[in-house]
C-alpha cells in the first residue's frame, strides 16, 4: 500500500527526478509550465506517494489558473515510477487529490492529457477553453468537481493572479 502525503520542500529533488524520468526531455518548455512560473503550487493538493519502505513511487501537483475570470485547478504533472506502473497508483493519486480539491472548495479542474486515460476520472474535452500554443486542443480536458462547474466558463487559460 502507498502512503499519500503533501509534498514538502524535502521531497522536491526526488519529485523533480521522477518527473524527469517520466517525461521527455524539455518538459519545462511546455505551455503549461509558462502558466506555473511565479505561481505557488497548491500545497494541500500536491502529493507524494511512498511505498512501505519510504521510496517515492509517484507524485501529483496542482496549480491555480484562470479561465474567463474563474479560478480553475490545473492538474499536472502526475507521474508514477516505472516500477509501479500497472498497479493503479496514478488513478489513486488522481482520485484522492480530486476528493481533496472538492473538500477545499474547488469547483473545476483541467489538464492537458490523453482523453482515453483521464476520461476514466470524469475528464472531458473542453472545446471552449484555450491553452497557450502549441497545445493540441483535443488534449485540453476538464472535470467538474461540483455540478455544472464548467457551464459558461470559456476563454483563454491565463496565469493566476
């Protein structure tokens, strides 16, 4: 079983190494990283998963952004160490953090990712929400944490201020 805890400054190097392992070189050149620059992650939702020996097995982070003047959570990155692939840890991180987000009063969450994977967790394509280029619009997905949270929310995704 994995233990989920909020990421601390002591976890930072391990988490960054995991993200480097999980994603292609140049991951920080993605448009979602421009939205995160100079903005603190949501510490209560940015979690690490450790195995019974205390070894980092996975991590997830969330950042605030705005769409059409509304506060939105930007999920990502989420990564699982390759030795734990296929054990459901990614889903566990996602579902647990979405429950925590709902409990904290967040209404909507978005990400850039694969619809077949994230659709299992309630994410759907957001046709009226636009990430900065060069993001593929088909990969811009959102989930409502409360009923109708995305109703009437549209526009460009901008840095939280």
